[in-house]
């Protein structure tokens, strides 16, 4: 089915990525760690829910604990623990709506207008996919615009393309995304915490806690 525009909220399923091994976090299940009195995955669900039709969680372990947060939990159907691109495929295969939007469980400040802006970017370009881009500090002390590939809106017809890519070409999101009709959606820096900052280590999580 070809996409139709404009893209409205009822056409979008939210997909929280929590299927990794969290190796830099000591192997603990990152989505179940506490942030400001709630789990990281609960914060992600609550932040994403108002922006979409419904939310689902992609997790490869502790399914019963994730299910306690009230959203359906789906494990990777193949390529388990192979990174977020494998989670993308699982999401596209289980998406009940025309569009899927992905967010990681470890970015507690992602924009509350994320989905609206991604949908507008896809509509403007008549694209099958829209990906966030934001400025990040460089070692030289300047800002450079960088893609935020795990913050992505995509049409479910991309499932076959992604399945083929994963069979032969590896697991880097941007390698696949750049083969598609891709719209780039810029998010300017704002005062307060960097919206796409994530917690890969206990130290990073502690730092983000201090900003909340």
C-alpha cells in the first residue's frame, strides 16, 4: 500500500527500542533502570504516547517486567541483539498502522513534538522515511549537525527492503536509510538538556538525572 499524505496521528504506531544488551551499562537491562522515580521505558512510553495512535515496546529479555508498563511487548523475530536496525524490522513486521516511529528507551528528553515534525518532513518530501537531525558538540568545541538515526518515522512498506538489507548488508541504520526516499528533519538546539542525549553508561545516566 502506497503512503497517503498528510500523515495523521491515527496512522502512526510508536515503537520503543529496548532490545539491546546494554554492554556499556554492565549488561543490565537499560530500559528497566530508574530515572526520576520511574523506569526509563515508562518515561519513553509516557513521552511518546500523546504523539501517536498507540505504543509498543521492543524487548528481547524480561518481557514480563516490560509488560507491566501497559504496552504490548515484542521480541525481535530474527537477528536478536543485533542492534536497533533489527528492532526496526520487528516493528515494521508488527506495525498495525501505516507508519512506525522509533525511539530508544534511553533518551529521557526526546522532543514532545518529535512525531509531528517527522511526519511534516515526510509529507513535504513525499518520503517513505523521515529521520531526525540535531547539532552536537564536536571535540573542537563547535557544533555539527548529525543524524539521530534511532529517531525515525518510516512507512511499513519498507519492511521488505529492510529484510533484504539485513540478510546481506549489515546492521548500520544509515547505510539502509540512505538507500530509501529519506527526508531529514532538523531539530534546533534549545535551552535545557540536549533532547537526543542518551545514557549508554552509568555515568551518563547519572548526569542526565542531574538535569531533570
